[in-house]
């Protein structure tokens, strides 16, 4: 899959840094080995320098909708990974728990591809969250070529 667009800006050290923007609906394998810079909610840009931060921004956006919050609460303790629960009412048994809300925790101890696949297909799709207008910008290589 090709990126939708590329943007050019100044990096933290003042060197040119390139971003490549991918729709969130892209195959999560595309994100493996890449570093995120932000999540784009339509035209709104939210900084996210790790995939865990991307996960947090997306799950919190989903949880902000009252109907989706209720659906997330209903999924607690029902969706399982191979060894750990993915959403729970407490953090027991989780290696890297993230508290989404009161009595709503998510496991985030996964590699990039798995974390994004779980978020998109096992959680967001299950609660009917529309992420068609959401994109993720990833840092490109120094000379503007994506990996």
C-alpha cells in the first residue's frame, strides 16, 4: 500500500525530517519498524512518538463517545489474547496495563503490528468505532524515502 501523502518539516535536531501518512485502515504490518510522529483525526493533529501513545490516543477517542464507552465496558474480560486478557476491569495479570477509564484497562505489551491489529480488529471494530478518517504519520528516512 502506498502512503496517501508526504510532508516535510523540521526535526527536533533541526535536520529535515520527512513524514509519510498512512490511513489507520492500512494493514498493521505497514507500521512495523517505523516510528510514529502523530495521529491525524481528520485535520486535527495529536502528537504520538510511540505506538503505545498511538494506541492510547485512539482508545481514549473511542472511549470518549458514550455509546462506544458502554460497548468497551461490555467487552471487559471477554476478549483474550493467547495468554492475557486484552480489556479488563482491573490491571491484574497485565504486563503493561493502561487505564482507559475507571474499571477499564487495556494490555499494551505487544509489538507494533500486534498492538495495532488488536486495537483495530479486536477492539475498535468490535465496538463499531469508525476510524476511516484517521491516519498515522510515521517518520520517514532522512532523505524522504519511506522504508
